[in-house]
């Protein structure tokens, strides 16, 4: 599955996942969330601030995970290392969720 950031024209790979363990008894994790719009619906994206690099979200009764730091394929390695990365925790409030892989969707968009 693919999440497409409308503003930055960036694709994120979304992977099927189980619901993350967010019980309050686990002291080694700190969970927070941000609201995003996915295909016109408001969805809560959960973030493990302690040790995670993924955001988890539930869409149509299925859970998915997505890495929240991504770089646009059009940027050079130098720009990425200089901080030109898209942070999904802050940006990308309007997203489209579609079937497929990133390479296939990028080819269709180009």
C-alpha cells in the first residue's frame, strides 16, 4: 500500500501491521499521535517517541505502519544529508491511500 503526500508529491510505503501495544503499563515506550486526512477521512497516526521510527494508523479496520522520515527521490544525497527530508509527523496532512508499490505509482505519476 502507498500513502501519497499531496503537498510534497511524495510516496510513502505503508506495510500491513498488527495493532501496536500501547498499554500504559509499558514504561519503555512513550506514545503520541497526530491527526492526518487520508482519502478525505480524519485518521489518527500513532508515534512511538521513545524508540520507534514508524507511525501506525488504522484505516478501514486494518492497521498499517509507515516510516515517518522520508526523502523525495528527486533530491540528491547531499540535499538529504543537509536536512531536506520530509517529516510525516509534521508535514503531509493531506494524504491519499492507494494500492500498489512506490515504484509503480511513481511511474504512473511521471
